C-alpha cells in the first residue's frame, strides 16, 4: 500500500465540461498517500472525430511519471495509429458497424501498447524510473460506449437505474492472468505478480516486460486492454462512472450507482460537485489511496429537486447552538 500521511490531503482538483450532448466532470484527491499519482483525460472531441468524446483515468504506482506520460500522450498515440486513420475515413454509418468498431478497438489497443514503446526511450526510464499505471479509457461515439481497460481502475454506467459493468479488474489471481504470468517465467505470491505488483495489466512497469522472445501481450505484465462495447440507448442511458481503485476499494459498482443517482435525485446539477461528494464519501469509508472519479452524464440523466451537495454539506456542518454560522464557509455556494 505504501507509506501513508498522518492526515489526508483533502483539497480537490475538479474539472467540468459539456460537449456532444454530454455533461461531464472529474475530481481528484491525494488522500492519505504521500504523493498524488493519478491522472485523467477529459477530451471533448478526438482528432478528426467531431462527435466522439474520450475520457480516461490513470492510477499510478511506484511514482507518477507513467500516469503523467499517459495523460499527455495517449490521445496522440491513438490518432497516429493506422487503424485510427482508416476509422476516421469511414462514414459515420460505417463507423457504427462491426468492422468500424473493430478498427477503433484496434487503434486503442495499439495506443495502449505504444505508450510502453515510447516509455522505453524516455530519459526518466533510462535513469531508472520503474513506475506504472492502470489505464481505463471510455470513448462515447454517437452510437456506442467503448471501454478499454488495463488494470484495476474501473468503469460502469447507469442504464435504467441499474449498474452495468464496462470493465473487469485485471488481478494476478485471475486464471487467465495467472497463466500468462507463469508462462512468462513469473509467479504469483501474496496475490501479486512476483510477490510485488498488485495488478497484472498496466502501462509502464517495464521491469516486468523484459522477455525479448515474447510479444507485448504475453509478458508477465501487459498493457493490452480488454474491451466492452455497448450500443447507446437514449431512453435508458443515464451516466458513466470512471474511477481508480481508491473508489472501488470501498464501494461496488452497484453502490457507486446508488450514490451518484441519489446525489442527482437531490437536485445536484454540477457534475464536479457530484464527483467531489463521491470522493468525500469514499474517504469517510476509509479509502486510503489516491482517488479520482469521473462522471459523464447523458441527456437522459434523472435530476430531482433539492439543494444537492450544498444541502448535504450544510447538514454535515450545522449552525452552532447560538445560531451563528459554522466558521468554515461552504465550498458549494
């Protein structure tokens, strides 16, 4: 888990945006960890793909360089692939067909793998950087939700009030992952790769990717993503949650959807505040990790009446008995 602070750092970095009929926000908190190693991407339009939004969360470990590099370069690497070039040349109708989806998935897969290719040549790696990061990316096209995942960050979405998984965690104890680790000459001990790394897929972590006789997807740890694709349903789709394991360590998919849906039903329209409240609730549930949460709301999200997160804050910070205001000003005014 690493060294923890005496008290958590609770200041948040929050972003908001709106594009392509979507409203979205993200918030990050260092929490109890001595360093903030999370990064994220909120991209309203991919290069030459107006109408397609792209969101990603990178949960770093062993340092922040890999997650920082992924944030700054994944979209570029995606747009530079041959599959992406072929995809953008298609009509929108063709992009939505099976062959078009295969091209986009191929482009994302190659982009994940090419992060590692470039990392090997960075001065930081050549000087001994051994960091890595999970990577979960969600593209929302006019017709589909496409999720690519490597690691144990996670995404799900609320459809008709229910949580629908968009990813599954890559843990060394999973049979497919365990078998690959064994074949590459590694072992699983204490639920970790070689007794050390808690995830079996990640960007970076190049010290686990040293077999020159094996392709990238067969190394002990691989950046190769798994995919889940869903067709959009404007009648039922409400929102997507993308988050690092600092969130998922303390809440399940179902619980996360219950939390976010309740905040929306209490009248909150600011998605940044929704994300911030999620971080605070997970901190209260004793999450000891960095935390990043991104929420992407579809036009069909259900928002009720009420005071939203500001009302929750006031309930947690009531006036003193003499009727004066709490000394701490509300951050939600």
